[in-house]
């Protein structure tokens, strides 16, 4: 393990001090800050289990920080080592609970199917990988990006290229790379639309629907400087903080890592890019900066003191260099009736607007999932699968922005559509002691409306329940009025009155103890039951 300090900045300050007998207070403070930071920041080589005398490059770390992909160049184990000069294959390592990395392993020929391979991104749930190159049914076609997905037997599907509008505009470039936001719907590129140019710019594309992506859009003039090379973009888990490599003025070497914050949803307005400085940046060339969801350590490629031409290293970031904190939500998707695990699509939306905040998929093996949620939002989270109705969950993170990075476990349930089945509506909200629906409820209730439209023979009972606080009469009246409010909303969307009845049960049907806050919260609920199918 090696340690690199900010010696260049420190030497500059010391030489300035020697030339000036009287050092002002500001310069003293700068000197003290550099000395302080140089004793904190260090670059750590990941060691000989990952790095060899061959070049290791382009790390990609999973959201949970426990799976690392990287490129190893010209290793005799590479699939096309004998036929392709400087072949690049994907290797990987896993981290155990003690923080130790395993000996790197080589991925199969199915993934390492082209001459120069790379993993650009792995989804937080570890079930989807973004690969370098355009493939159709696993056959390599040329430059571009493709996806693979995990199967129930733990194997991977054949790679299929992403369908990106107007992407052929960039098809002649010899330099292209990509990464993806953890929401699974934001794709970043570096490439050029200028013939015979090595000056890349950064672009963004969004998932449009039906597996179609929008045409790449420039990140704007503040990020893409004319006649300079911007490359290897990485958007942090907060969806706001951008790290990229550039040879623009103000750097320490050939290409440096810079950081900027997105200012709005246009993706063209950014804060002034800031150079991350030493020891992250050196007199050489730095690129392919990546972070896990925690945002504490950055992983990148470095040639400084490497075992070979370049190694994979990590560095602990200063607070000013970190992205905004997020929440990593993990859990499993289950059949609510049988408690068996299910594979399903994961959908999370912001409330009350119902805007899609991202997507994912639970494991086809055990139903496990992981998603990343930025703070300062109220979320509805649910799974989706044919012939099931999702019991959604609520995560209100709009008041926890200062809480820092957190990991939360929350299981999701899908209930089969059959007579007698009960569906809890966790995203229906009322003010305290009131029965008027709050706007955050409409996204959830619109799902019920869609369900009733999709299943025109279904009839339901809509019920509301309270905890044991208050008199029996008061609780019955409050719950009955709440159930009526929900029914009235659904009827206002065109559902026939004969298909839905409402009933308040007060405190008579608890599902948990009323002796604790958690139990009382579970007892305060709205749900519906299928009466006819």
C-alpha cells in the first residue's frame, strides 16, 4: 500500500515563504490547510490480488461497494490474447465483510466477446450490466453500448445494444465511453461528432420508454470546452454530482479529474467545474473515476507507483469532494400469500407528482433488490409483475437530508389477484384526525383505478382502520369517513359505483399491538379486498 501526499502544493508554499520574510495570515492558513490535508488524503493501491504487472484500468464499482469490475490488458488469460494486440478483457473482484478484496477472476467469453471489452456500469441490484460495444444476440457489431441481464440460473443473457436515437451521428468516432446513473434511466457518454478529432465532449441520453433512448444531448458549454478533451463522465448516486476527466486549463497533468454540480433538470446548467487536485490528480493522466453509493472512496486508474503500467487505486475524499448523501434500500420481493421470492420490476416514484425516479429488477434467484434514493424526496416504492397487485411502500426522505448515507432494509410484497385477497395501500395519506385525502395519495389511488379498469369484473370493498386511541365511536366514524373519501375519489375517475363499497372498521381489526408506536402505525391503514373476480 502506498501513500501519496500533496507535496507539489506544499513545496510551492514553502518556496513562497522563503522568498517573503513576512508571511501574511492568509498564506499561513493556506499552508496549514495543505499540511493538514496532506496528512489525511492518501491513495491506496488495491494490492497484488487485483493489480499485476499487466495494465489494470477503468474500474467500475457497485453501489454497495462490494463488487469491482476492471479491465486487464494483455493478460495471457484474455480470450483474444493470441490474436489481438493489447487485448482488454473484463476481470472482477469481490470484497468481504472485513473489507478485503478477493483474487481477481476473469469473466467468461460470453461477456468478453469483443477485442476490447469493458463494464461501464452495474445496476445497484447487481442484475443488469452495461457493456462496451454494440451487440445483437451476443454477436459483436461495433462501437456502442449494450445490456445484459441475470437469468434465474445465475447466468447472463446475450448482450443486446441499446436503441439510441440519432446515435449513428457519432458512429465514426474512434473514442467512445459511457456510464449510467443509478436510476437506470440516465445514460452519459463521451464521444465526438467531429471527424478525425480526439476532442471528446460529454452527452446525456434518457430512457424514453419501450427500450428507446433519446438522442444524445450535450452537457453544455461549461462542461464541454471547445478544443479540449472531456471524457469518462461519472454521475454520482445523488444524480447531481458529476465527475469527469479533462485536459482543460488549470490541471496538474495531461488529464485531470474535475467535479461539477447539476443546477437544474436541463442537464446543460452546471456549477463551475473544480479540479480535485493532488493526490487524485498527478502530472500524468487521470480518468475513469467511480464511486459507490456511500461516496466516501473514489476508485480510479493510476500509473503512479503501479505494479505494471497502471493499477486500480482508491482514495478517501474530502467532504468538499463528496456527492450529496443518499439512501441504499435493499430487500426482497415476495408473494404476499405464499411468502415465496419473486422476480419483478422495481418502480419508484416521487410524491405527490408521481414522477418516475428510477427502475430496477429483483433477482430471478431470490427476489433480492437494491435501489439508490437521493434525499429530499418522498417516495412510493413497489414491485410489478403480471397477475399480481403491488403492496407499495413509502419512504419519506424529504426531512432527512442531513442524515448522511444510510442503508435501509425494506421488503416488498406482490399479492395475487383472487377473491378474498387483501391489499394494503401504504401510500394513502390523511392529515391527523381528518378524512380529506392528501395529494400524495393520488398516485396510489390511481393505481387502484387502473387495476379496476384492467380487471373489469373485479368488485372490491374499500376499508379504513385506526389504532386504539380515542373512543370506539370516534374511531369508527373517522375510519368510515376515510373509506368513503377513498371510494369517492375512485368513483370520480369513472369506476361504476356498483363495483366498490366502503366500510370503516375503527380499531376492531388490528394487525399489530397497540402498545407501541410501530404497532399503532401498522394498525392505521387503508386497504381493499376483492369480493368478486
